[in-house]
C-alpha cells in the first residue's frame, strides 16, 4: 500500500490508460503517453546544467517512508529479497537495451517496465511476462506485482473529497525551466496540473471557451508541486484552492492571488476504490511541510533565510591583493562578496584593514595572517583569512557562533570544499557565471552555522546545536556505523561488484569501446552514517566535505529523499597534487567526477576518473545514464539489507550509555531504570565524590581503586575478579550459563596487552576479557569487566538483564554518557547514533551533550595546536605554530551541573559532576578519543579508548 | 624578510588622536616607522567605520594586539611567536592583552592620568615617559622566576613561618608612619601587609610590588618615590617610602606629605624592625618555596600556583624533587616549570575557569577583552577541574569557590591519581596556613 502512494505520486504516465478509462478526453493531452512513451529518459535529464553538473533532488513522501519502514520490518527480509532480485535482473536487461540498442524495438517493452521500477514510476505494464496483470493500472508497483493483487482495478469506484497541501512558489516561475505553456497558464506553471478545457479538444463550441468547467486533472507536469506532493492523481477534479471554489473560469485569478512562497490547501474530488479506503484515509492527511533545508537545497527561499540573519554580522569576501592603481575604480578589488546585508556591509567597509594586515604582517612576524578579531558595536566578529596566490579569502563570523579556537578549522573546511568543487579558489571565484552558485554555497554555509535549527524539520530529532555540528563536522572524519559482520560483508561485496565496473552487456568492454570512466571507489551512507567505504582517506574526506556542505547526510536521515542524483566534476585534493606533479606526462589530463545517488535512506558516492585508463573527458560532460542506473541498481540491491541495518540502529546501544538525569537525585526513581535505581551506589557517592580516593565503600572502587592499582599494576583480571562470587577467568566453555564465560580469546588478549600504554594500569588487563564488546549486542555472554554483577543485592533476573548490555566503564554502575572515537588513518569516527541519544531523553542530558561537544572543541584544538604542522595546511606552513605547553596527549575537564529552575529554597540544588576527557593516541594507530562519563568511578580513559576501539574492527 | 625576531615582543605606544609615536620598547630591532604607522593606521581606519580592531594572529603564533586607553594613548603589542617558549594562539593573546593593561597602569602609576590624557606637549610627554621604561621593560621581559602577579593580577605572596609577629610589626609601623598602607616584601613577594594595603585594587598591589622590586634592585637602602594609583587616585600622587631591612627584605609605606623619608628611616624603621631580624631571616630562608617548612607538600608536586580568589593573593613555587636528581632529563628544568605553570594558568583560565577581573571591569573594557571569553561563555555547565598530559609533565587545575590551584606533577604519577594529589595539596596548605 505504501508503495502505491509513491508510485502514484511520481506518476506521469497513468494518463494513457487511466485517462482513457476515466476521461476519454485525455488522449489529446500533451502529456499523454506518446510523449512519455520513451520512458528511458530519466527525470533528472532536464536538470543537467550546461557545464554538465547535476543536482537533482526529489522528495518522496514522509508518511510513505514511514509506512514502508514498517512494512519492511513486518515482512522481514525474505519477500524483499525476492522482489529485489527480480528487479535486479530486470534492470540489467533493461539497461542493455536502453543504452546500447536504444532503437531496438524488440526489447523496448521489457525496458519500459524495468525503467519504471527503477524510477519508481508507475507505468502501464502491458508486456509483463505473466500477462495476468495487464489490466492493473494504478497498482503496478513492485510490491503489488509480486503480491498479485488482482481485481484492484475492478474495485468499486466512489467519488471522494480529499485535501492536499502543496507548496507553491510564484517566484519560481521566472527561473523555472518549464516555459509558461500557452494554454495552461498558472495552473500548469505554478501548480503543475494540466487541464485541457473541452474547447481545445475540439469537442466543444469555441464560444463556450470561458464557460465554467470542472477542473479535471488531465496531466501532471514533472517536478511541479502537484507531482511532488504525490496525492494529486490524474482524473481528480480540483474543487477548491484554499477553500475558494474554483472552476476553469476563476482558477487563474485565484492562483494569481498567491503572493509568495506558501503552502496552499487544495480540495480535490477523487476517484477512489472502496477497498482502498485505508490508503485513502492516509492520503487525506496533509503532507508534511517541505523542510526548510530541502527548500534551501532547491534554491528556494534563500533571500528570505538570509534576511532572517541579516542583523548578524557575517561575510565572505574574495579580495584581490593586486590593485591596479592606474584605474582606481570603486570596489574593484572585490572579486566576490556575500551576503549584501547591512551588518556585512560594515565589514565590507573595512576590507582595507584585511588587505593591509595581510600585506604587512607577513613581513613583520614572518607568517601569513590567520585571523583577526573585530568589535562591531556589541558583536565580536572573528575574521579568518586564506591567501591564495595574489588573492585573499576573508570569512567573518560572529564569535558566539564560532570560537576563535575553531575558526581556522571552519575556514579550512570551506576552502577545501571549494577546492574540491572548483579546483582552486581562483577558478571558483573568478569565473563570472559561478556567482549564483557561490551565493547558494555560502548561503548554505552561513545558514548551517548561524541557524542550523531552521533548516531542520520540526518533527525530526532534537535540533543539533552549533557546537555539536561544529565539532563533528570539523573532525577530519566521517561518522561510521558499526554493523554486524555478515551485513558488513554483504555491503562490501555489493559495492565491490559495482566497482568492478562489470556491467555485463552494458559495459563498454562488451561493445568494444574504451571505458568512459574508471571507478576509483565509492562509499555508502545509510542515513547519516557511513557504512562502507572503498575510497582512500583523503578522497573520502573530500567527498564527505561536499556532502556535509550540502547537508546531504541529514537529508538522507530525514526520510524523505525520493531520488537524489548529483553529478559534478571534482578535484580531489590528493589527486590534484599528484596530477600537478605529473603534468609533463604524455597522458591526457585526468579528470575526476563525483556521482552521488540517493534512494531513500541510502546514498552512494562514487568517484570516477576520466582520462588515464579511461577515455579522456572532453568539455563539460554530463552524467552518464549507465553509471547512474548502475548505482541505483546497487542501492536497490542493498535495500534488502535495510532491515538488518535498522535492527542494528534499534539495538540497545553498545557500549551502553547512561542518561545524565538519572544521576541527579531530583529526578529519582521514576525516570530511572528500576533495576539500576535500587542498587545505585552513585547517590551515596555523590556526597563524597570530592574526597577523591577515600573509598566510600563501593565495590567497583575497591576493586579498581587507586590502591589496588598501585600495589599491583600488572594484576590480572582473574585476580581481582576472584574476589567476587564469580570467577570470571574460570568459566571456559559454558557460554549458556550467564556469568561463567569471559569470552576472552587469546588473540584479543594479546592484542590489548600489546597496545597497553605506559599509563595503563592493572585495569586494562581486564579489558582483554571484553573482547566481544562490539559484536552483536544480543549475545549473552558476561562482560567480566562488569563487576556490578558481583552485587549480592541483585536478583537473578536483573543480573541476566545486565548481561545483555555492554559497558565501557568499570565499577558497579555504567557511568558512560557519551563518546566519540576517531580513527585518523581511516578518516572515520564512531559516536552513539542519533537514536541512541534520543532514547536518553531528559532535561540535563541534551545540555550535557552540547557541553561535551563544546568542550571537545577546546580539547581538539589543544591536540591540533600541539601537533607538528601537518594535515590541511601542512604545505603552506613554514614552521610549526608555537605551543608552549608541548605536545598534548590527554586533556580532561570536570564539569558540574545543576538542574535548571531549582525552586526549593531550603535545600541547595543537587549537583552532578562528570568528566569530559579527550585523548590522542599516536600508537599503534592514530586515534582521537573523546569521552564523557560520570565522576563516581575513577576511570582510566585510555582503557576505555582501547575497549571502544576494539569494537571498531574494520 | 622578517622584521621581528621569533619569540620577541615589541611594544608600541602612540597618541591615539594623532598617531604620533611616543615610544617603542622590547625587541632588539625596532620595527620600521612605516610598519608602526600602518599598524596604527588600520586601527584608526576601523575606528572611523565603527569597527574596533582588537587582535590579529598569524601563522607560527605571531600576534598583534591593539588597545586604546582613555581615548588618548594607543598601545600595540606585537608578538613574534615562533618559539616554543611562547604560548601559541590564545595563550599568547591573553599574555599580550595583560601586558598592555599593565603597561598602561604602569604609565599612570608613574606619570598620573592627567599628563597622559591631556597631552599639551608631545615632546615633553615623550621625555617624561622615559621614567617608566625600567618598569615597562621589567613587564616585557618577564624573566623573573616566581613572579606571576603580572599575569594573574593576584599579589605574589610568601607565607612566613610566624605570620602574626610580622603582621603586628607591619601594622604598628604603618601607624607610626601616619599611614594605613604598608607592606613587607621578601624576595619580591608580599610577606605581610596592612589590611588597607590588601584593599587596594589587585592590579595596583601587583604593580606596586613590581615597582618595589625594581626599586629594591637598584640597591639603595631607602627611597621616596611618588606614585599615582591607577584606580584609587589616578590624578593625586602619593609617596611610596621603601626601606631595605635586610638584603631581600624591604618594607614600604604609602603615605601623604609626611613623614619625611629621613624621619621615617631614623625614627620608625629601626624601632619596629630591629627586634624582628631573626624572624626576617627565617622568612628569607623560606625563599622561593613561599611556603613555610611546616606545610607538608606531597613529594610528587613539581610546581604549584595557589590563588585565593577572595583576597586576591597567590602563592607559587617550583620545587626540586628530592627523589630526582636536579639534572634528571625526564623532568623539565626549573625555568621551564615556571613557564609551563604560566602557560597552564592561561590555558585553564581562558578556556574553563573564570578570571576574577571579568567580574569587576567596566562593560566596555569587558567588550574589548571579550574575545578571550568566547569559549568559556559557550559552556553550559560549570567547569571545576581540568588536567593536561603533555610530553613533559602533567598539569592539574582545580577551582573551588575560594581557591584556584594549578599543579605540575611528573609524568610518573598516574593520571587518575592527579585529582587526589591536587585535592590533598590544597587541603594541606589551607589547613597549615589558613591561606
């Protein structure tokens, strides 16, 4: 059912048959089947720009997605598999025909069907093999095909009224590629509904032209609001617009009254099937509003959004340092500027400062200028600089948005993104026709920084705060989702299959042609998580910067991507350098292209190379349909894994996390997990926490406390464990009995032992036991580290429950709130998933996470400053920046928080203290590890780092 | 190619209205006049457009900080950066900001605010300003080990073994000299002072200590020096009488026209301080440890800085650890420890802990220094403690409502024990001395 809606929503081609059945007039419609019978044209084809770039984003319906997710969950993998494998087969045949022998008539029918499945467009499937479903008109979705829903079309039809909300933007009319068709007027141009009045069909009397006539939908214009909303079907009758009754006579007037971009409610009379009432009921619901982010990506509303932050001083300027003094024209040195608000004009006014400082300071201190701080009235503005050849990029941002500590990272990321997209800053800014695109680029940039919440759907997860996005986006890494091994293997093999470019009959080899592109590698995102990567690290970062900048990752998690196709030439930084060094090579210049295809929650980014082994690219190449379709096929193939991935996302967090609110007595037992509340030593510890090592009698403390560590730093776990009832080391094979298997493989033990830092104390020996930490969380083996099970107070059931969870911290209670682990070499990081965080709702916890991210900015800045120059600006830096404190390995901050709005005058507000600790490891693999945990247990963060990284087996 | 050497700092002083250079100090080679002019020019240009330029950073840690005082004097500090004994980024900026504040206060202390704000004759002002140079150079060089007051704006103190005796002597001495302001300095740190002395603005106490140190370094037995108090009386001069009691121990009194230096020296000093010579010797013996021997310090504390946030006093010391030979390469040298302690103080206070003055400075001053706070203000919870593990040592900072403690400990101490060490050190010192 769910699928059906989409099929309809994107459908164009119903016209032929459905039209014929419902409204015999439709045969003459310009949007009838004849025009679209060549179904091979992908819908994004019209959107390719002159330079070959493509940014095509089509939304599917949120509710449809939800329903689909539900359906997949219910159905399980089996049905999906069948469905998709069938599809897959079809895809190949289809594309063979399509691209290599497009003129062949014989293959066309199959082609058509497959194309329709690929694009999730409803096509009349006249030539289906079974032949039995020829008559089904509006139900030819993959799901329904397989389910064999007969007789649907024979269902009793009744007329129903439905209300549909569409987003209309009159401003888009001018820029729209759709020309104002002569007959259609605003109805076509604005709404995208094709209505052919009777007179034009030659049946009516020309005199009756202006007669009132019901507005039957005869066709829908591609990419129009009507088709995007997905609920206006051909054959429907438009009854009212915003509760104003409309007919052919007044529709143009009514529509012309819409002043600006707005959501309009349409009332339609539709033909419905009785047995389909549930679907109808769902359709009647108003479509969720299109999120601001999507509108921004579509290039709408930029002016409006920019206006709303006009009072906040921010600017980007690209200035020329070479001034031709002979022709002193006004503002001649400004090569590019954005935005044009009042606050930014003040900054523009002082560009002389930027130019002078840049020019002068290099001579004074011997280094290029990096930043300066200005005070505009009450606003403190930090200005970041980037000098390239004889031009200077200046970015000004308010201090409360981007602390000076992090300004350079932000500027560096923008510069790198621009370089990836355009090759160099000069080619980005100095090409005249780039201006509108750069405006859009920087609009996105500032919107994301200054008002990230406006870009998100109200309905979506809690709005990420600036410092959170700042920190995570600033990491030279991509968020990674650990998957169960079998899924991971599957994903990787599917990706590898694709990357082998073995497109069968579709491939250039088959036709004896030189390959168009060499696939350098690809990476796969599910929602905002990277789940597979076959790209070298630097390329991955380049791709990821692009995706981050265009908000593609949050977009994919917002569940509303129907189809996303992006194609553009890119200049991967690593390759650009090697390219430059091999200039004199006789080989034709290599060029690189980035292809991003998104379907629902999956998004695959493919890096292609032209030139070199493949055919040289000439001019501005647009996307090649074969490659796009191959990626789509891959994604469809991967969709069968969605259930598995979702299961991983829904799994209880491993390592398990605590919510900060549980540790505040103010919110006692009600919010708290009962099993934990009864036996919590934390409350008693809160009072005495400051006393440090004076053990307050907690079991975990006494086992792992300072004293024990000191006296025997090499103490093994079994020693300490044997103090309890259960000897963790003795349980060998009996994994069934809870509490007896340490699940410690010799290998893992050795590995951890080898990794142990000099700092590591006895506790880290024990981490060898938690080898299975990151394996499937359901596995019932005890974590020997989990000494909480020694508690006699626990009932057996509770104990069992606790075994199901993994825990990073030592001691009786799980005290871990949040973590981020970055693998520098692979360019990935892991952190609790959004869902895991969302589960730990509370008033303090989101605050805590925000604080954690903010603090991490500082910790990471300390790491960065103390490192010898490397990374993004390495080549430019003459010498390492001075950092008096020397290389920082570890840095921690202890915070105290109180509940907000503490009203009780008599008692002081309860407090909770927690650590935020960051650690940088260079050996054996460079890692950065940030963790946030409750103060009650003296943790050795390095151990946690090891335990966590152990789970990150790649 | 580079005009300023790495690691050196140059201070430029100009008149704010006309941009006439008044003096430049620091760095062996003076910046060319054109550069000085441009540095001043960009700030003035911004001022005309309603934009106040406050600081600037270059690669390699170079920094420029601008500040206009009382709309009359422009001070610009240029830090060369580049060397490892200079803090990077933010730390350097805070150091330079502090330097400018201190230099301005120092100019007021010596010349009075009137002469600086109503400049009638620039040439004469230039001449007069020369009298500040020794003090300014002292601020610029920052080579005095164990003196952190310029940075913390908390008076460097020494806790004498028998404080009550000295306190009584200082109180009595002040009374006899017709004053309420008197203090005893040992090794340039305040060992005892009258209550009124502590009530002076923290910055004044710090500057007076610096002045006493530079006067005492001249070697004279006594002197009479006119001073303006930058906050208390910027326009009316007082007299600072200083008497050397023993080498390294000086007593000072801040007074009006009477008594004369001679009368005070002959009549008052001897009667109060001669009986206390032995006590003073005990004080001198405390030396750079700043803490009496009775205070037990944990053996693994390399260096410490303890600030009392209420009285605005600080105690600091760097120790030679008994169980490590002095030449142990695994431990940072003594001067390096002082450097690290300073840097760690700035690091902690710019990022996590609040600096006290931010509470008492005027709003516009606050705005000028705002960029040092942009990070702290973004934190939603209150930081209490922080630590840093570097290649040389471990540093631990701790803040309570009353105290701030900064510790350096050797790498051999496990990280999880740092907190215990810090808490115990704090409670030991407070219990033993009531600091």
